[in-house]
C-alpha cells in the first residue's frame, strides 16, 4: 500500500498504542490481541513485528520500522526509518523515510483503525508519547494498551526478583541516555538498580555505578534476548562483569550492540538465581527441534515443545494428493448418503480432510453422517472430526492405533446391526491390519483409497545444511515413512542430533538408515514422544549441573564429538 492510499476513507479513525512486551508472544494481553484482530493498519517496530503480526487479521496493511540497527539512533532521539508494506501482496512498496506520527495520523484521519505497536510498554516509549500528543492535538481518538516493560519482564524470566521482603527501592536507568546526575543518584542508593543498556556497554555502566559509590563486589546479572528462547544470563559483580563476558566469549562481538537488561543490588536475588531461573532451566530450553510434519499436523506438538522451552521447526516430509482414480471414493461417499454403511472408520487427519473435501464438492455437510457410527483411530483424528461437526462414537480407550481401535471395535451382530458394512477411507500405503481385523470380527469392509501420500519437496538449502551439519538439537520421527522421507529429501541428521522415535518400528527404520536412537516414546503417541524428549533433556541438564559442567545444547558439542548411546 502506498502512503497516500492510507488517507482514503471516512473521517473518524482511531489509534491504539499497544505495548508488545519484551519479546515472548505469550506476554501480549487479551486486549492487545483483540485490538490487533480489529486493526486496519499496523505500525510496528521491527523487533516486535513478528510478535504482533500473527494476531493481525489477514490483509491488514503493515507499516514496519525496518532500519539498519547499526544506524539506529538511541531510543528517544532521531527519526525512525519506516517501510510501508502492503499485507495483501508479497512485494514491499518503495522504502521511504517517514515520520511515524505522520503515518499514524494520516491513517487515522482516513478513518482507519490503527494499532501502533512498540516494544515493552508505550508509557516508556518516547516516540509513542510524541504520537499520543499529536493525536490529542488533532482530535484523533486514541487508547493505550499497556505492555510488560522489558525492565520488569526480563528480570522475571531470568529468575531475578527485583524486591525482597524488606521492600528495597528499585531504580530504573536507561544507560544510553542517563546523565551524570542520574548515575550519582542511583549510586548513592542501596536499592536495586535495573539498567537498560547494550551488551558492549555493560562494563561501562558498571563502571559508572562504581564511580558513583556502589561497591565493586555488588552482585550483577546481565540478560540478553530476555523472554525469548535465545535468552542468556550471566551472573557476576560490578567489578567482574567485564571479565565474565570476556570469558564467555560474547565480547568483543559484532552483536555487541544488542539490548540487555542488567540488575544490580545486594537484594536482587542474583545469588539465588540457580534456584529461581525457571525459564532457562526448562528441559529443552533453546533446543532447535526438527518436526518432520506439516504445520497443520504439528500444531499441538509444536506448542507442547515450546512449553518445554524448545524452538520447533516443521519440515513436511509427506505431501498428500488425491487418488489417481477418484471413482471409488465418489461411490463410497454416495453410499454414505444412501445408507450402505453401518460404520465409517477414520485412521488419520488426512482421511477426515479427504472425506470433508468430497462432501463439500457434493454440497454435503456433517449432517450426512446421521445414522452412521463413526470411529477415529486417536485423539488428533477425533479432534479433526469434531472440527467438522462430527462427534466420534468410538475412539480407542488404550493404544491409539489400528490395533487399539480393533480391541474396542464390537463384533458384527446380525440382531443389532442392520448393516454389516464398514467404509474405510485411508492412504494408498496403509497397512492391512485394520481391514483383516474387521473382517475377523464379521464385518464387510470397503477399503477405499481416499488420498495418496508422496514424498514432499526438499526443504530450503539452509534447512538441509542444518540437518546434515548438526544445526538441529533433536529430530522427532513419528513414523517409519518420516525417517525414509526426511533422509531422502534432506539427508541424514548429523551424529550430534538427538534422535527420538515414536515406537520400535520407527526406531528400527532409523537404525537401518544409520541413525542411533536416543529416545523412544513409552507408547505410540506424539505427545508421549515429546514428553520423553523433555525427560531426556532434563536428565542431560541435571547430569551437567551435577558434574559442574556448563549446560549446553547437543548442537553446541565440539565438532566430531562422538555421541554415546542412551538407554532412554
């Protein structure tokens, strides 16, 4: 969208100044999510665009503060560099240096609902304050949705409470704009000081505090990338922080200008951080985990991995295509309507999708299942049916598999079952276990190919290199086909990568491909597999702590290091 297009429309718009928090998308407030969903125009700082964009409705126009970080002025000074992006196309408009307040005002005057998203909290952002004043002067209605300030949220995620039972004073300092008078005041205090600075300026800020009267042995913590899975915290004192960062090999660095939050004070609980660091001690914290499934299939699994601190990366290994001869599927769907079947059994989410698409093709909906008993092989398939408007009559009470489904499936009884036929829509490569079991129970089975599974296209070159080069910490294999297809389209995972398999058959296939299996789920469930990987990560972390070694991710092992076989 061009800047001039923003001015079209009715006269009375509205602006929401929204705090996007310190980085974790889960810290957005309910009101923030609601405002984003209703926005016509989104004006966002570059570092929070990904946090807020996922909650904006499709087609919303984005105004992205996208400048060269090395050229950025200090917060509260200069003019932000803005690029106007049209959310309805893939091409960005010509970059232009615009004043953020002018863009916000222009959109609001055009009758648009504008969300102006800033990092942390709007009340602590100089740009936002100026834009609020501009709105007030022009009579443009606006509201403020507070966010969690980085100076408060980051220490909480680092396990550094800012106050104790004695209620010490807490002072907040932005080292990038602090005056000599400010340093003198905080140096004279014995309370906790929260310093917003950059990685390469931490030592200078510590020196300012010592010069202002703080003791060199005062505890200090420094956190970079706070509230994200890239978070890292160092504990030292005002006098030793420079040496600590040097020993950690984070300085000197081209990334030295990254923002950090430092907490200084005797009562800041820095000494207890090993017990209070709840976020960084998650079992898979920072682990990059490869999930060889589509984004739709992996949604709940990826959410579970994130809850353990992992960074999931979905790579589809299988693509689903229609059957080569659709006539069999068409006859079966018509048979559902005419009363040919007593049961329909779904063995995958893809089977539900295939039947649903055929229904829509014929103008049918979930009402066509009236009078037919519906079975689902497991929880995910059942959820897909419920989303379609169908509540399954049968889901395995035990193992979520074809064998588990057969254990609960009733035998055919001519007295109670008016029809003896089962419709089984499934993949072209499905096994015969369910068909044979149903026939043994006295049922007739229409075994119909509802979809074909083919090997997916190779992932991007960057992903392939990460797989083969040890860039991933773990990979979850949920079937033998995911092993074969991943190796086929992307290559064999590096020997430092932790291999987790859903069951013995999948583990056997992995070993046949030269992979050493570290983790196996106690039962064939993707969620149990994720739990097993988290347990593996927790034990690995505990062993490192007990041995006094630094806690590292598998991908951080030295090149060529051999991996020991795990009994997990």
